C-alpha cells in the first residue's frame, strides 16, 4: 500500500507492507461554499436585520477549521459595529496577523475585535454567583456562537456551549470546570463520564450546558452557527438555531453518524493529525493523537504496547509556553498530584499525552526535536519510511486525518 499522509501543508509518502485498513469518516456530504452556507442562514439573517447590539463569539487559532467559511457567509448580514469576541478561554492571545488570516477582511470590516481576557475582572460581567462572562457578550442583544463541532477527548464535543464556558468565562469558572475531569476514584484518576462523544453523564460538559443556559435566561437570545467539518477540512454540514442546545445536540448526533467508525483489532496504527491547521502544534495535534490511540484499544487492554506512528508537523512546537514545564515532573503520579493541587489546562493536556505514550510505542514523524520527543515518551523518526520500518507490524490501521475520526474498538 502506498501511503500519502498530510503533514503541515505538505504530504509525506511511503510504502506500507502488510495488511492495512483505512480508518476515515464516512461520506458526510459535499463541501459547502460560502453562498451555500449563507442560503441556510435565513433565520439568523432575519434576527440580525432587527438587532443592533450583536456579539459574534468565535474560536481562536487552536480551533480555526471552518471559521472563514462561516464568517464570510455571515459578514454581509451584519449591522455595523458588531463585537467579534475571540473566545480564548485561558489560551494565549493570538497575533493580529493570525486574527486577520482566520476571520478574514469581510467580517473584520464590520466588527470590533475584542480579545477575551478571563483574568481581567474589569472586562467581565457576573451572570450568576460563580460565573462571569465577557462584558461584550453579556451586553449584546444577540449572541452568535460561531465555531465547529468535533470530538473532544474529555468534554465530549467541541463547539456549542464551549463558546460560553470556557470560551468567554472568567478564569476561576474555567479552572473549576476543567478540574471536573480529575477524579481519583475514577479510571486512571479521571471522571468516568468524561470522554469523546459523551455529553450526558459528563460532568465537564453538563456544567458547560448549565452556563450557556444561564446566559440565555439572564441576557437574551443566543444563536448557534456551528460547522461540521469533513475529512478534507471543508464545511459539509451546519448546526443552526436559537435553541442552541437542541441544535448542538442534533449536530453532534450527525457528526457521530459520519465520523465515528468501528475498528477491528489491529497490531499498529499509522495516523496523521490531518495536516495544517490540525498539526500546527502539539497542543492542537493532541486531539488527533487521542483518536489514534483509541484505534488500538484491544492491544492496549491486552498490555501489548502496540506501535503508534504519529505524523504531526508541529512547526509551532508544543504550542503553549508551559507545556514543557509540566513534563519536568519525574513520574506520572507526581504530574497528576501537581495538577490536582494547582490545575492548569495545559497540564491536563500534557498528562494525557504522557499517559498514551506509556501504553504504546509511539514513533513520531514531526518537527519536534529528539529531546522533546524523548520527554513526551516518544521515539522520533527521520521519515515516514523509517517510522514504518521501526514499527515492524503486520496488521495496520491507517488514519489519514485522525483529528476528524473517532475509532471505536
């Protein structure tokens, strides 16, 4: 089998020997053009036509897939003076050139950019005891949540209610919400309900829903404008509506139908994060690494330490200035205990990488250097061909876009 896998903005090729099965989303429809998206925005267009105080709540650079198509479709419908609020949560502020690249001139010509700062009380408004959100979002007569639905390794799905919490919430609320993933009595010290494609019984996601509902009750209308992304990275479907939870749940159901795939037992997996933007940094590419890991479920449960070849360029490095600091903890237990004592989202992500590396033989094809890979528990290969040779497996799973598919094994 001749492999051709995305790597940044390029592709890597190599010959794969042995039995192989490709793990990819099922067909989810044709790519939607900007005009085709706009045709489905009739209800939103009518709302915008009679509203002057509008807040567009948008993803930051860590989840930018589909943003440009949605915003180019929405832009002509907007009144002047809209607030475009970047829902960073606790992520670092992005550069101005990144903002222009992600959102585009069409929407920026009509909107004031507001960089959410979860740690600045002067920019926040209290919604209820224990929850504050960005002032521009609270004061709007209409909020439009613009983003994408995808699998999230502990919140169930990205998109929807995540635009509010953690997106534009205060730091204390965000940290409390994310801390719910840790439960010393649960499997591997995590809450049993937390995992991809899980909403109900998931304490992280359920608190997000409650926060979004509170904002609706206290501050008026919110409209969901979420994209579902196909394997190519294009928008193939939309989740739209004023009943944001119902629209989001329906979108999640459709996403599962097309993007969750049953997988037979495998000896090894070779998986690409899907190329740019999914592999810009490890902080972003981890979602794909988590999905690839799940394809090896039977082998991991049997204690086999299967080979996992992970193809992720990561030319922006680890993607967070404190990612490496968490790897300084000498053991997994020390890392976990430090996280419980002083929670930090990047600490959770780095722990998740560490855990998956411990149960597999991860061989990375990446721009991360040898020393960094070693700290992650990975072995770095100089090429895709070398990685395949190092793995030496007979029955392979091939995942061309691991950020976009959830293997069920």
